[in-house]
C-alpha cells in the first residue's frame, strides 16, 4: 500500500516524466518539500519494493538517475517489447 508521501513522489515523478525531466533525489526533496535527500531515497526504496517503481537507471556525473514508474504513460516508462528469436 502506498502512503500519502509516496503518492506525492509518484505524482511528481509522473509530471516530470511528461516533460522528459528526471529529477535526482536531492531535487525531488526540494520539490516535494518533505524530508531531505535521505528520506526521499528511503521512500524510493519502498516504492521499488511495492512494485510502483519498476526499474532504476543509475546516473553518473551530472546525469540523474531515471526511474521507470508502473503507471506512467511516458515512453521511458513503457515496457519495451521483448525480442523473440525465430527458430
């Protein structure tokens, strides 16, 4: 079950994905206004365990991590078709 705080994070991530923006946990903590970066990371971990976040692509340098959200309609979050080898 998703808490109110987690729902706020998911809604914010979904709105950000609509404009192709992938905020870092530090940026998320400033946008959401609850807790700090450590609290956001904990909530993201719980969302992964709940199945609301299906995958994370780690960022490096100035590139933030990208989160694949279960209910997000953006191209990044939609599952890619699986390629099947023909016999």
